[in-house]
C-alpha cells in the first residue's frame, strides 16, 4: 500500500484616436451592462482600506478570456474544474489537491491507500464538512459524484473507474477497471456535489458545494461573482469577494487602463505597453506549443484520410528539425521574452526526463539531413528519391501567436533547405489534417497522463491518437507506470518512456513531436495586490491563476499612493 506524501501583431497606441474611441465605447458598454457590479456592490466598512476600484480591501476584480466561462456552468460532471482549463473548482471541495511542486496534498481526504494490484483505492474523508445548504458532506456524496461523472463526463476519461461506493460515512472505495497510479491527480480536480440536491439540468447554474466560495451571481457572457463561504472548514478566505469579468483581450487591456479591474489577462502582444498603477506579472507554465511530426510514410486509411508524411517519416529528418530550431529566438521575437524553451510536454514536472533537452545546432541539423540523403537542390530545397523536403504547417485560425510561431518556425526550416507553407485551419478539420501534416498544438497538464494521451498507441490500432506514431517499448513503460502501486516511483517509469538510454521519444529516439516554447501567462496586476505563490500553470490562460485567490491580499496603501 502506498499513501500520499506530501504573428500578425495587433497595433494601436494609447494616443491613437481609434484607441481613445475604444476606451470610451468600452466604459460606456461596461457601465450600461453593469459588468462592474462586483466593485460597486457595497462600500468599505469604517476603518477598512479600499483598493483603487473603490471596492473593499477583501475583494478583487479579474478580467479573463471569454473562453474561460464554463459553457455548461459550474457542474463537475460537465467539465467544471477539468478539461482544457484544469483548475481547482473553488465552489466545490476535492478529495486531494496538487501542491506547488505538483506532489499530492489533501483537501477532503485525510488518508488514502491503494491495493497491491492497483484496482482498489480507499479514501478516508473529513467528518466536519457541510454543504452550503447545511447538509453534511459524506462518503455517499463522494461516491455519487464519481459515479455521476463517470456516466456523464464528456470532458475527462473515466474509463479507468468501474464504480465508487461508500463503505461508511467517511470512507469511499473506488473500484477500478485497470490500475491507474495517477488517480490522485484525478481526485484533485473532481468537485464533490450533494446527492440530495443534484439535478443535472439546473446544478450548473445554481451549484451547491462545500468549497471556499459560493456562486453569488452569474450573468452569462458577462461576469461571475463569488463570495467567501462563511462556513468553510479550512482557513477563512482572505478575499471575501471575487468578480470575474469575461472580456476579449483588447477590452481587458482597456479596462485595466481605465482602472476598472484589478487583474487582466494579456499576452506578449501587449507586453511592451505600460499601464499606470499596474505591473506586468509573468507566471511560468507548461502551456507549450509544438508540432506533431507524422512518423510513418504517406498512405490512406480505411476512412479515406491521408495518414503519414514521406518527409517526416524519416527519423533523421525529425531529429534535424528538433535541433534546427532556435527556441530562444522564438521567445525573444514572438513572445517578447515571455516564455521558456520547450523540449517535452512536461518540462520541469516531477516526471520530466532531462534527456529531452537539446542545444540549438543548425550545422548538426544540416549534417543529419545530408546523412539521410536529403540533398540540397539548386532551388534551395532539399530532395531525396524524388521527394521534396516540404512541409505544409497548420495552425489554428484566429490565434495570432500560433500564427507567428508557425511563421518563425517556417523561416528557420527554410534555412535548412526545408520548404514550408502556412495554413490556418479550424479545429473541425485540424485533427484529421494532423494525421499527415504538422499542426501547431498547445498542451500542458498537471498529470503524466498528458504523455500517455500523446504518445501511447491506441488499443487495437498501430498509432497514437493525435499523430501517427507507435513504439511498443514506450507503451510498455507507460503501462507499467499506470500499474505501479507507488505514485512517486511511477514517475521514474514515465521518465523511461521518454528515454531509457536506447529508445524513447527524445532526440536520440523517435522524436515524433518537436516542442518549441512554453508560453508564460501574463497578467496586468494592480499595484498593491499580492497574488499568492503560483503553481506552474497548465495549458489554458485563466482559472489557474485563481486556484489560490482565497490567499490573495492587498497591501496597506499610503494616503499619497
């Protein structure tokens, strides 16, 4: 038994007349719609300091991307706290949490263990927790939640769970269909709902939970207001009110300029701007960008789709691409310095294998292409056996940063004699297109399952899910990692899947993906606001920041500040 331990760039300057008109329009619209209700909801009590929005010193207003608004509401069964934007669900409690170093800690759970065969997890929970309607939270609620999520979730894969049952009021037992050593990471994002008050049709809009905050108000398409749960069993939240405004990036920037928000998400596009009374905060992430490199020769599958690529099927070509990328140049010129080189899908996480890291070596890249027989032609494009070294690079339409990274990558490849064209595509066709063409993806999660999802062969096929690739040895290491009865020891198996000294997915191995950069998550933060220490952020720019908003504080301000 093992227990847990611990680009096309947008332009516009402040002095431009269109910019000024936009500010006017934004403020008029915001006021007319009541978007700023959160900072107008009440006056500070006597002797209480205020922040610059006029709100009390225990409230904060945050502008997030409209995509951060949960379409199905605040129901864990339909993705709240999970999916692409994994975060602590705030309104609901979870059994476990991820610590700042991404080891596992406890929330509702007081202890857990797993059987030697990995098929039974037993979790003991606190006996002093109530839902916000006053009813106690018991193991029956936990079992109900997980059984409901297993049946209803279209966001997370729960095929590893057979069923959950309450052994008694404080003990829940999870019966698994297969060993799954990283189950504690799943337990960290599934919010517990009350069996007695759950209705799948209405819960998302009117959630009852036991977490740090209560959903006070939700104006769809505009804002969410959270208020501290006065009966929370843990430390009382320091921020009593949290208002989330859903705004496009341009509007969020203007709202910060006008002093109407305390925090506003932004991107490298705006990083050279200045806002009086704000600083630009940068948070490290594993929100990476990388291209899949189809690792088999071109053919047509049973569905008539093109699968494979005659250039990237050459492993020496893939290795040349990987060391022929100047990642720091991309960070400097596309991300304005706000990022870090990416060498894997899990840089710096406990299961990361440092063998993934490579040095930029254009001469070595050219030598690999020469060795593989890709001869430079008079037109500056390499060729082998009548096949041109050509890539049609795909990126998601409307994402200017991905477009810019793709253009930069193409320019670097052309210096190696690899001809590149660029094409913006929608996600409705991108998945099929990526079976034969490199697509610029975004990944990054607080779980080793990200490695499995990208590299593991789909059962009954000869290919991984997102790009044609298969390696039985890599599969076996990941299967062993999932079957391990010791979470920390499983990390070593995940590392071996990346590189074991002979094979793997790194430079000296199969290298079926080339990783470019991890994008720093940028926010304009009002002077005086103390944002608590952040975990490394996963893919998704939004709710991850407020995982610990209950610990944020305001500094005392001098009268002349």
